[in-house]
C-alpha cells in the first residue's frame, strides 16, 4: 500500500567472513541498482538492512515498484514489490422506471474511482452476500495501472421496501482484503407514485498493511 513500509527477508545459511550479501533493485526497464551491500545501504532514509539481511523499504511509492534480488556467493533469490493505491472516492446511485409500484425493480449502481488496481466490488444486504446477483460489472484500466470499477445490482421493491437493513457496496483491492472502502446505502423507506425516499451514508475504512516476503537462500 502506498505510503506504508515494505519488507523482504533474505535468509542466508552459515556465512564465511569473506562472503557478501547484496540487495539489488531491478526496475521494469531492466535497470539494475544496488541498494545495499551487507548491512550498508545507499540511502538510509529509504532503505535499511537489519538482522539476517532483512531489507526494509520506507514509505513506499510507485517508483519503488521493482524486482528486489538478494545475492550471495553466486546464489540469488528475488521477489517483486507492487504498490497499490486506495480509491479516491465511491458513489452509489439508483435508477428505476416511473411511476414506481410495490413490485418495481430498482437498479443500484456502485462506482469506485481511481484506485490501483481497479477495485473489486461486492454487494451485501445485512450479512447476506448479493455479489453474484450483480448483473453488470466491469473495470476500466489506464496505462498507469489506475482505474475505475462499476457494478449494478437489481433490487426488488416487493422484497425490500419495508426493510431497514441497508444495502452495502464494498470495494476492496485485489489480494488485499484488509484495505477497503464501504458505502452503505439504506434501503427505500417509502413509496409514492413517482418518488422514492432514500438515505445514504459513507464510511471510509483504511487498514494498514505491511508487505512481508521471505526469500530462502541456502549456501
């Protein structure tokens, strides 16, 4: 997650005094940069090597995305760092034909904007997962990895018009369940020939995540 710290561990077996451990950063353009030699780093405000050659990368940003490789005595292991970015905003709107009747259907439209990668959208009514009932879902990708997501859920007025249980659209970043934005849409509370009263609330929850990858090297 952007702004958080990332960690890679290089586990090295018994090491002779003359042996060395090097951490390299290999960018998407195949540019290789040495970031640490044994426990010495090229930029102490960005990197730190502690213990058994655990590499810490502080305050990650998009420029930190790369392959990080640990090398010692001709052996090497690597792992990739991918930086995700939470969505800028999220909305829920509704669409229905009028006049509205007790057996009408309403489309709830959930949109998540500018996250990296585009968010996964899920629907809930209370504790019930309605995600599979969404009849229209798509993601828009930009060249820089950012994008938007849209999901549409049809709701039956007959089944939900008197319920006080809210519908919720949950946006989460792939492979990162601890980071999500939740928009709670309270259901329809009264119906006339052509009007719907609705209440909506926004709850924005971000949990910290720490990347932790272990690389095994046996010498």
